[in-house]
């Protein structure tokens, strides 16, 4: 099948997958009825705001400029964020966040984890917990997070702000339009909607790094016999979905060339579940490299990335961590939309690479039983594209042939 025919096929299939199923239609009818039920309000008068964000690490980081804006405009507001346990450590680094709560959000389990029971019973249990704390307002940061909006409704939080998504808005007391723009700007616009104030400063995404994490990274590099003065480049080849992955042999060739051209040590990062992928890449390489997959906390990962000259990888939360510690990135994008999810910062320091296939970005991360061969949007990216982009962000002169 030629690429033009394949793109038409994939766009048609993506259109079908974006349509709600019969089961979802029934669910949405139930939600619209539930949203009309009378719920006893909290009337907390606590000056506390609850921010609900179920997503994984990158999306959570992209909302932190909005949290900083809220705290700057309303310093008296006690800001609580409820998130997945994976994001709690880094969120706690931000002075603007007064309390971090964690919740096993339905539909957001990590890979290999089982669903967390009946989502409606879980919402009732969680709502009782939130009533015990007491909130005046809630901000549902994920645009389509009907469960979070339902949770705030069941908890009786009087002011509930989110986006005008069809099955989210019925639970809200105020809804903002969702714009096709970067997630940092989307989050800021929602904060502006609640505050009634415009953000008039430069928007910076910056993650504080703990000195203890920096010291542990220095020790880790010493254990690997990497001199403290030697430049390093980190590669994070894993991502949440197979559709985002690049081929192992291409990563090996790119890593070898980066090491040769820039005289850098190559360090692979990832979760423990990604060690097999990384071992496959390392086994194909000629240059010396090391892997810390599964061996770093989120804070240590941030400290390691701050130490690196650049971080390379497919679209994932790791790339946002790198950007948040002001390290250049090279990110390979496939099904996700870089307009919304590219690493935030100076575009000269953060290169985004895509293939030319016309169905990209389809915004379908999980193609279920469809063969990966039909979705080459990342795999079509060439080694030379990655090397040229790396050269650009490192500012290292002309590219070798």
C-alpha cells in the first residue's frame, strides 16, 4: 500500500475511533442525568481550591505555569492538587502548591496495572474524602475529564470550572472554550477564565531540582566511570504506546554518531519496564553507553537531564522534564499533535521531528488490534533527521555527511 492510500485509510479509521461507541453514548446519557441531580453543597468557605489532573508526568508539568499564575494572582488561596502518585514527587517541589493529594484515577493506570474497580463507586468514595477536607472551588484541568468533573460535583464543591467538553460541562458551574494551542497556553487560559485576569508575563516552565538529587546523580556518573567534566547526552527511547516508538537499530546508529561527533557519553533513561528495549539498543551499539532505566526517581531524572547537553526521545513525559530543567531536546512525534504537546521553550533549543505521512497527527495513541505496520509515522523518521536536529540544538556547526 502506498503512503497516500495508507494515509486515507488511517484517517478514515481514526475518524471512526474518534466517534463515541454505543457504550459511551449510554454512559454520556447517564452522566447528563446525574448532573441534574440535587447535591448537597459543601459551603466550605475555606479559601481552598482543588486542581484535578489525572494525567501522567508530562501533562502535569505543563500545567505548572497556570498554578504559578493562580498563586501569584491569589496568594491567599490554599492550592491543593490531586494527581496520580507518579506526579506527586515533582509537584511537591513547587512552592505554589500547598498540598498534593494522590488518587488512583480510573483509566489512568500505569502499564501492567489492572483497572481500579467501579469508577462510579470510586468517585463516591473519593467525594466523601474531599468533603472531609472542604473546598470552595475546583479546576478540572484535563479538557475531557468527565470523571474529575463528576467527582467535584459529587463532592459538592460549589464552584467547578473546566472546559466546554460535551460530557464535562454539565457538571460545571463555569466552562471555558478549548482552543487548539499548546497545553501550557490551554491551562493558562483556564486559569485566566477563573481569575478574570490576563497573564501578561513571559511564560516559563521551570522545574526545581533538589541538590540532594544532583549529588546522587554525580555519584551515579562516578560509579559508571563518567568524568564529572565529560559532556553527556541522554536518550529516553521508551514511551507509553507502541505507536510512538522508533526502531532500536535507528536509535543505536543515532547514539553512536552523537557519541562520535560530539565526544559525549550516552546515557539511556527509562522505566524498569523499558529495560528490554534499552538492552536491545545498547546491544546494537559500537560506542560505550550506560543505562539507568528503573534506577532513578523523578527528581534524580530531572537532575540527570539538567546535567546533560541534550535529551533525545519520542514524545513522552521525559522530554517535558528535560525542557523544564532547560536542557535542549530532540523529540520524535507521531500520532500526538506537537502544536499541543511539543516541549515548551525556545524553539531553537527544542527540535520536533515528524514524518511526512498525511494522516499525522491522528491523535490515536492506541490502535488496538491494528497492525503497527499501518502506522509508520514515527518509524519513517530517518537517522539523518535526528542527527541534524541534534546538531542544531547543540549549536555544534555543520553536519557531517
